[in-house]
């Protein structure tokens, strides 16, 4: 809360400065926004040419890093004369960096584009760390993105209002090796998962929060046990009410715990660790919030050829991740050009290929030309991937972002620390 209180004082001071007509940080930023909005797209591209865009985001997947460095970066420079500098950094470190720059009154920071979504977007907006609105300035957003899409309007329940542009779609999936686990034993709900864990004790586990995928697994279990609708309207400030609403799912996870890897006394710290355990045959089921990640790992030889994906019959959570521009980005023109390029059919199709990433596209297929549609039709997803329409039919909306830390806290108290 220390960061929030200090930031609030700085923002309030900036508002007062603008109100009395004194040139301050806030006033300068407003003028910069207006200047960009008054320029044509051609003028923005001309301003961006010859610059470097510093792109900060999660760097934990080498396939994604390689795609950005070896596919996107060269094409971006060839097409627009813009260099891409990818900086791998966890989002909490990025937000702390931006908060520090905000408190120090730094009008020119070091980050141009941030990979962000969910509770982190909520935190960034609450502390006024983002530049915008800007999506109306992007030609490809106007041409290819459906503005009425709920996930274009809201991010984990919070209005976007043009302060971030969609980057890709994700959906939680589970994976198994059909050479080790017969299809008849693949669990289609939480009950079957418990029976599987009892049959093969120590062969099932999941990453512990705050790992993103581990937290998503817990939310999926909650949705499967109590129903997604139970999470609607919950007040994150009323922890007792949240705990009561999800208590059947918490009891389920306590029942599951002794049959997990190491009897639930410890959990994999990261998704990468879970994937390694799965690849080594130590556990029977892995998981990912990138729906085609397993297909990509099969293609690269990281996973066995007989790996397949599945989701629960009631569905699994899906979300959209986004790109945003910090309030003090030094190269806003370059940031706009980069984000606009990401929204092109060329890049969205490349990102959809499991060899590169396996991310679901954010552009509306109804807006594509036959030639643009063919870019996606020519992609070989592989046997480990589930069809996009199958996933869409089983897609559940993420709950309000502010509920996530409360759910994680309850899990730590009632499941992780149980019996300790």
C-alpha cells in the first residue's frame, strides 16, 4: 500500500498543477497525447522510423522469445525501419519500475511497450501508469478487431477504454501422453481427476501460486466444482464471503492434496518445472494457458509425439493478453507502430503457428480477405492441438482480476498450509 499512497499524492499534485495552469508533468503528458492524435498515421510511422522500441514482458518461454527475436524483430525493421529490443522481465518488476519512475517524476522512462493483462492491468490503470487511449489511432485495430468483443472491451472484468490493445488469446488446457495414459482414463472433470490421482498417487500435481498457470488451475477447479457463476459479483474486499462461495472447491483440493506429487507437501514452483517433470515421465498430466503450447513442444521434440490436449467438459478459462504503452514511454510513435504491426494478419497467423507460439488470434476472421484467411488455414496445428472452434465452445470468462489475489491467499491458508 506504500506505493499506492505515494503515487496517489503525486497524481493529485499533478492534477492541481494542471488546474491552476502551471506547466507540470501531467500537462506535458496531455500535450504529448494530443500531438500524436493530431498526426496522420504516415507521420507517426515517419517519426518511428530509425528508432528502437523497448518491449518489456515475460521472458520465460524460449519459443516465444525466439519468435520475437528471429521472426518479428527482423520483419519489423525491414518493413518500418524500427529495431525491437526485447527485455524479459516479470510484470511485478515492470510495475514496480514504472511506479518508481512515477514517484520520481520521470517524464521519460525506459519502457515503450508492456505485455500485460488481468490484475496487472487493473493495478497499472489504478495508479495511472499507462498512456492512452490509443487503440483508435491504430489502423489495424480499426480494420481487423471487433470492437464489440467482450474481451476487447474488458480485461478480467475491468474496462479497457483504449489503454491496451489485444496481443493474443489464451485458454487453459491440460495435456497427457496417450502412450502412458489411455484415453479412457483422461479426466473430464474434477471428480475424475481425483480418481486418477488416487489410482496413480504422486503422479499428479500443479504449480503453486503465484505461478500464473498454477493459479489458473485453481480457478478452473473452482469453476468445475462450484460453477463459474458463483464468482460473479463477489466483493474481493469481503474475504469471508469469497471463502464461503468457493469452500466446496477448497475442500476438494484438500482431499486431492495427499495423492499429489510429494503428497502435496510441496509443489512445482513454475510451469517450466512442471513441463520438465511431464516430459521426463515423472507426472501424467501437464497444463498450460497457451492452448497450442503442447503442440509446439511436440514439434520441437520437447514433448513425446503421442502427447494430446484436453479440457474439462464444463470448459476452461480463457483470457486475452494485451500490449500497453507506459505513461512515460520515450518512443510512443514506435510503440504505436509496433503494436499496429502485431495486429496484422501476417503476425497473428505467425503467432498462431505452434512452432512459433501457438497463441490464438485476436483479429476477427469475418474481416479478413480470402488471402488473409489462407494464412491461418495453411497452419498445421498437429495432433496435440484442439481445434479452435472446439476450444471456443468450451471457453469460460475469467473472474474479476481483483478476486485472484484473494483466491490465492485462501488457497495458501487452507490448502498449502493445511497440516503444517
